[in-house]
C-alpha cells in the first residue's frame, strides 16, 4: 500500500470536493475509508494498492473533471 497526496489548484466549492471524492473512490485499489479531500488546502489524500492502480490514473480522472493537478506524490 502507498499513501498518495495530490495538490490541486484552489477548490472553489464544497460540491467540487464531492465530485473528486467520488471519482477517487471509484477506482479499484483505492482504500475507500482513507480518501480525504482537504478543501482549505486543496489536497487529496488516500491509500492505494500500487499493483492495481497508478497515481497517474487517478490524476487523469481528476483532471478529466476539470481540476488542475499541481503536483502529486506517493510514499
């Protein structure tokens, strides 16, 4: 398991948080209970199985929703 942190451009509204959360939780390999979207800091944190999923796949899904990924890391 790895823990990912994705820094986004500033989030504008609470419904943005819900959209991103649903997108991240939809991936197989993401630990659903660990998904946290921090509205004030515009960060997404979650644990995932790096054998089932890449961080890039999650980034693409977030970008596809119209949110810009500033940087990301997985440990």
